[in-house]
């Protein structure tokens, strides 16, 4: 049973930073590429960032490129999302996900966490 648990969300002012973490248990972490998605109220879940199994390749949505950084520590079985220069439009529930057949497609990830709320005030 693979479990993903996110943490690190909260309330921050525009221009501020947060670091999200996603701890994975129940399987060999390095077997999986990992992704972050977000869902704002009334909107569909959207791709934010992803990282390959050993961290050598990263992928970003255009809306976060240059502001967000995804990384992973396979010894700690954790993936991170460093979010800088946050904007009110970044407000959403952020979910981590594992084991994709397609990096950008929300429907192609096998495992999901429950999410952590990020709220950016203006």
C-alpha cells in the first residue's frame, strides 16, 4: 500500500515563499517519477511540476517556471516543492502524485496524497 502525505502548506503574503513536502511510504520510492498538482476552488486539477525517478529531469508548468523548484531526496523518500514569489493565483490545494504513465496528465498518476492548502494573500 503506497501512501503519500503532504505537509508545509499555509497562509503567506504575496511575494513570500513556502516549501511543500510529500513523504512516501509503502514502496520503493526511487521506482517512481513524482509530480505536484494543484486545484483551486471551482477549477480542475492542474499540473504544476514533476521530477524523474533520480531527479535528473524536471518539468514545470509555464505558470510556475522560474518561481517553483521541485526536488527529491530518495534516502528520505520525500519530494519537495519550493515555491517562491508566490502570487494570489497560486492559492489552491496542492497534491503530490506518484507513478505516472504520462508526466503532465492528471489522469495518468497511480497514487495520490490528500493535499495541503496553500493560501496567498494580496
